[in-house]
C-alpha cells in the first residue's frame, strides 16, 4: 500500500525531538500562545524573510484574517482562481466580498496575469493568487498589476511553504500571505494550524488582535475578533519540521523529476515548471484523457491517487448561481483530465518506478 503522503516515515525522523517538546509543554502547562508559538513565529519570520509572522488556527483563518486586516469588505471584488481548494473563496465570502474567478495558465495551472487584467473593474479591491501545487504564480506580472491599479495583493501560499521566486518566499511578496499547516501540506502539523505573514506593522497588529478575541490587553476588547490561535502543541511539531523544510522540499523535487523522466515517452502531460520560481511539488499533477482508467489501475494496486480538483469553484453547487454565465475554458478542461500521484519526501525510487509501470501498462495496453 502506498499512501498519497507518508506521514509515518516523516514522524520516525523527528520523533525524539517532538516527544521531548510535547512532554515539556505538558509539564509547563503553557498551552495558549506559549513559548513554542512565540519561537515558531520568530523562526518562520526569519525563514520567510518577513517582518511579522502570526500563528493562527488554520490556513482558512489566515486568509480570512488577512482580508479583514487589509480592509477588504462588503461588495469588494477579489480576483482569484477557480482551480483551487474551496477555502480560498470561502475566506473572500466570509468578509462579504465577491470572488471574481478568472482563468488559469494551461501549463502551470496558476492564475493568468492576463485574465486578472481583463477582470479589473472599479470595484476590484484585491487579487488573491494561489501558488497552486507548490509552484509560484507569476508574481512579477501580478505585483505590477496590483501596483498599477492600487489593489491589495494577498497570497494564498497554503500549498507553497518554502517555494521561492525572484529571491523571495511565496507568501512574503504581497501585502499579506497565508499558509496552512494541515497535516498533508509541505510543512504540516499534527492537526490544524496556519500562519499570516506581512511586512506591515499595522496589518500585523490587527491580525494579532483579531486572532485573540479583538484584544491586545487581556479582557480589554477593541474589535469583534475570533478565537484563532496557533496551538502550542502544533508549534512544537512545526518547529521540528521547519528545520528540515528545505530538505523535504528538495526530496519532493527529486520525486517529481524522477516521475517526469520515467513518463517522458508516455502520452500524458507531466507537470510544467515555468522556471520563474522553484516548484516545491505539494502535488504532482498530470493530465490524461485516460484519467479514469489510470486511477482505477492504481486503486486496484492500493496506490494512493486523487483528483485535485474535479469541480472548479465556479461550478460548485455553492457558487453555481452566483457564477451563472462564468466560463473558464482552461480551468474546465484541466479539471476534466487532471489527477495527482503520491508525493512526499519519503517516497522511494523503487515505488516511483512501480507506479509508473502501472500507468505505462494502462497507456500501452
Ligand atoms: C489547504 C488549503 C487552504 C486551507 O487551509 P486549512 O489549513 O485547511 O484551512 C487554503 N487554500 C489552499 C490552496 C489550500 O490548499
């Protein structure tokens, strides 16, 4: 059996460090915004090259709080991709704003800067690019569009922790960026967790307040906030993994490149690296007209596989009515043929060869 992500193998490597840290936390009983959250915030700010990193309860909350702090609200239009996880659009809806879904680049599956430009109206207040599957979106173009049109740039970096572009970290380029520590993400906790980063002192102060019931000083409340703090136990685990994140991402790149090399002669589309930044392969996602046959063959052999994402957001039940008339041909075509293979830092070459042999069997039968 080969899972999509081998979390057990990763745990074996950090077990001692994590168990020691967790035991200490239990002894100390400092469970909320304790020393590990504070240390993790300092360490991630340094790693990501930003002034402020604020731990929150999830990636969804990170995006939600970033939108509030940047002043996005009722009736504002936020341009984003429909080829992403629902949370990107949920965060936009939470603040009463309108997600404006635009099409993607057919090769990288990332939001198209040209499509963003076409969608800008007087109501547009922000752009929320997603660094999908770990590949940085075209931030040079997107940043320029945002500057020219006076728009907030809020990055969904939930799938791209550690991916760099133009010498910067994804998530650390715009006004604010959100990361997720959902267990299967490149930097994953043992439960939910998230992070907001920003270089703005004002945005950082607002997020710290919002995550903690609208309060800077205990029992004094300035705004209606949320209970959305990064958990102290999760911070222990994240600190152990943060030390190894570059190594993990390099191992993911090795897996991806071996897959692509072994499948180069097959009639399917392997992931395209546009070379603008460094892809950290949160997912290894391909296109094939024979998707369903391939998925069935892999499932029969107990190999993990999945479709990210089978239904683009503008066609989801929840958005169908709001998005009637929206047509995104590239997004729709990609959703109809995409599928993802197991990838994680602990997938060995023999298993990769085995998986490719199964796919080869389907396509050459
Ligand atoms: C995982 C993810 C989120 C949400 O993160 P959670 O921590 O699960 O709330 C948001 N956007 C994208 C693109 C994601 O992959």
